[in-house]
C-alpha cells in the first residue's frame, strides 16, 4: 500500500473514532468530535442535528458561536452536518498546544437552548524536523579531553506525539560521537561528545552531519552540517551564577524595561576569559518578545505583554568564551495578570416585543458574558436596573437568561429599555453594559370608562326630529383596536314602543339624537342606558345612565270655567261681575297654564286691557296667544275686586296643584305688585296660606311658604314650573 493510502486509512479510522465519541457524549448535552488535520475543504466532521436529536426546522435557526477562532467548521442548516471550511493546519491553529481542541456553543434560538461542541484536531505527520541553521560552527581546543561534551543545535518539529521529533543521529568522523540528554520538560538535547583527542596538526577541522528523525510512518528527517574547528588550548568554561533564573512581571510593564540580568564568569585570562551571551532560539516567540544583550546579559522587553496570550515564558541562555567552552542556564519569566480587560457582554438572542399578559418567567433575552482576565479579575457579576420587572437567571456556563419577574402592564409602561451590566472583581472593577429595547404589546384588559357617572339633559317639547340631545364620552386605556370605542342603546320600551324609535346614539361619536318630536303632555322624561364597547376580542363594555327631561312649552290654550257665558241682554243692561276664573285647555303646568282667577285691577278695565296688550296680540284682553277672551264689566272698573281673600276655612272653590295633587290651592286675584311694578297673579297655599305670586311677565317668586311641599319642588312655581327667584313682599 502506498504512503498516501496508509495516511488516508489512518484519517478514516480517526474520523470513525471521533463520530463514536460524539455519539456517546451527545447524551450529556455536549458533543465531541475528532478530525485529522489537512483534510480537504468540505470534509464531514459530524452530524450535529442527529447527535443532539434536533429536528431540522428548529435546527436551521441555530448558529454556532466559536469561542477562540473564526468559523473553522461551518454548520449546514439544511443537513445539520458540521464540515471543514478550509484545509486545516493544526500547527497554525494550536501553536505550542499539545492537545488541539476547538470549543463552540450552538444556540438554538427557537428553544432558547445552548449546546457545547468540542472538535479535536488530531495531528498527522505533515512536518519534518528542521534546524534553524543549516550549518553550525564549533571551535574546540586541541587540549580538550576526550569525553568532553558540546551542545549541538536542536531540531524543531511542529507535529505532536509520535509524529514529533524522536531521535538524532551523527555521522562523519570517528573523533566524535553523539549523546542525547533529556531536558527538564522531556525534550531531547543533542550533544557532541569528543571520543578521541584532537590534533590540530593532523586535522584543523572536522565536518559532521547531524540528522533528526520523527516517529511518523514513514519517518521524516532533517539534517544540519556541523563544522568543527580545532583551536589552541582554552581550559576554563564560563559559569553562570545561578543554574536557573526566575522573575515575575506584571503584564503592564512598559516596553524597554529590563526584566532580569544573567551573569556568567570565566576563570581564563585575556580573550579566553571574555564571556558572550546568546539565546537559544528554537522558536521565534521568545525572540519576538525579549531581547538579550550579548555583552551585559540584560533581558529587556520588546513588546507589550498580554497575560491572556501567554502567562509564562522559558528562555535558554548560553554563555561562551572566545573558545568553544560554554555554560547554559534557564530563565523562567512569569507574567502576572492585571485587570485590563472589561467583561464582554454579548446579546446572543432577544425578543423585540412581548405581550403584556406574558407569564412571569418568560425568557426575553439570552446573554453571553466573559472576561479574559483570570482569578478575581475574571469573575463577572451581572445585574439589571433596580425596579425593572425582569431578573437574571444562569443558563449554561457563561450564559444568562433575562426573564420577566412579574406581570407587565402596558397601560403603565409601554416600552422598556433594560440595561444589563456586567462588572468584574478587579480593583477598581471594570464593567460593560448592553441595552435591551422591549416593546409591550397590548391585550384587551381595560373596559371603556365614561367621563361621567350619569348623564342628564333637558329637551323642549315640539322639538325637531333628529335634534341633538347630548353627547356621551367614554375612553379606553388600551391601545389600537382594543381602545376603539363604539356606542349603542340598551333595549327598552316607552309607552309600548321600542326605545330606539324615540332616540338613537351615533356609534362612533356617542351623540344622542331625538328621532321624533316629543309632547310633554305624553312623555315627560326618559330613562335609558348607553353601552360603550371596545374593539377587543372578546370585547369589554360598560354602561351609563342617561336621563332626558322634556321641558313644557305653551302650546295649549286656556279655557274659561267661570262665570258661564252671559246673554247679550245682561251685558247691555250694565250688569257686571267682579272677576273671572280661567283654566287651561289641557294640563299645562307652567306659566302657560297658571292663570286661575282674575280680578280687575284698581285703575279700571282700560288699564288692565292696556297692560295685557303688551303681552298678547290683536285682542283686548287675553290669557295667552290662543285668544280665550275675558270680559270685565264697566261697573267694576273703578274699584278693586270685591271678592274676599281666600281663607283656608272659608275657601270652598279650592283646586289641587297638578304637580302634587295632595296640596290644595285657592283661586287667586290679578293684583299690582309694587316691587315688580307689574301685574301679577296672587294665589294662596291651601295649607299654610303662604302668598305665592305668578308674574305674568315670565318670572316667579314666593313669599314665606314653609310647607315641605315647596321644598320638595326645589322652589319651583307650582303652576309654570319656573325656578323661583328672590323673595317678594307685597
């Protein structure tokens, strides 16, 4: 089988193990896959939808959020497969990391659920061991004793495990052999061992080949040429003051600062005692961050440190003299964390609007919080605005849910701007925030409310059909269609006819209209109910009472009751009478029906006729415009009425008030009122004999009537119903 076929077989086996491992861990809410590096673009990694047991419609809304790298493994929403976005280089993604694991979280928005996914990228033998320098020169004194050791350059293989560097081989000369020492970290350190004494006169230099091999199948190798120059004697090597140097520095130390100084001494004299320092550079990382002064041994900082990128560094420093003698020491630099990173608050998923009848505990947002600092500086505490009807709940690791803490009321607050704050445990603490804008949707939970508890209106009789009576108003605290108010009449009957044949209400405005002309003598008042109903589903409603009072008008003529019509002979003979008694043709309780008994005024009939003409039309003496005539004899023109004043005991012509049949009223007289300076009708209460005046000019008054009946009428004239004004004394 070819080498390519064997590599592809190993990839298939590794992929199979990864799929089996993912299926086992899916039951614990976290998926784990394994994929070898260098697989082509679009290679299958795992069936996430199947392993999580999710349906594709819900799964298609999930978006993986990678924590450390970009979208290396895209997720197909239609199939639920996790695939490679491009050819993966493990050594580039996971530099100096033995186990390369990429972690991500899969958020299914419809379920507000978070799943953890880990993908391990396994190593393949795609890199060969290499030396930084293709040729190395060593200077060895000819007096160097056999068995002496000299450090050789180390090879570097970015692969891991068995695919990494495994062995060294030396070839080229019998004077030298190879020894490999294990370093503190388990690494291999090749050393050149002098197996046979050197003789410069025999050979001034020796050329060797150092070969480094990894453990792949097949193994890959890299070589370096070793050029040995034999020099004169230098029998003392430099010695460091410490076998290992350690230093702790904060990550905010300024660039250019001296972190530590290493020191080595050489017992030789002259040029053989001059010590030079150098840094072994197996990788570029240390040389990019630190600088070693070859003369002084000072290690300075080249660029800003970041604890989150690297918290420790190990340097290997060598001190050598002008000869080939040297000493090596280790420098360990530990970076301490400071609170230089504010918490990162990310809104992973959120609602833009919520119904006001949502139950407490409804999830409105899913947040992810992380802080790149460590220790107390990386501990994050989240909080919400005080008084907001929301609370935070821990969801999964660094994820939090914002849920409703109580019921919402759109009529009180229609929109929330919820500020979520994340603060770390540093001193002083750093914090970040995010604002969640949430609009509260209305539900029909408020019935219309009328502006008044009850309504009343007065409408004159003989009104025109379609006349506006009054307008009722109701408002609804809801919004939109739920706040649209419509009005309608409650069912009822008036004098056997439907209420809707008398009045109607405009559905949109609440205006109440009279559909017919009212007659006070038939209908004096209406009691009805108006309902206001909103546009919700189901609709809410409320009722209000409306009282409509019909106001009387003078539309009925009075009738002459007393005296009976006299023959023409009696009038021509000069026979006279002292007064007349009138009654309205129909029950008119007001000024139009108030005239009961009339006596001639003291200035004569001509004065009465002249006075009454100012209140009537085209008649000499009338009670109203219906022309029921009254006649007075000439004999009584010069004297006041001879009819005695009514007395409760003597009054036999007592009639009852039409507003209250229990109260008797005696007939009155037409008298001149000095205060009003006009002609008035005076009558007496049949119980308390209080004098009551009815002004023919339109106003009414009373004087000292203490009977409860007058109080119950709220000081209204018992004839015309007009509200009584000031007290008059005659």
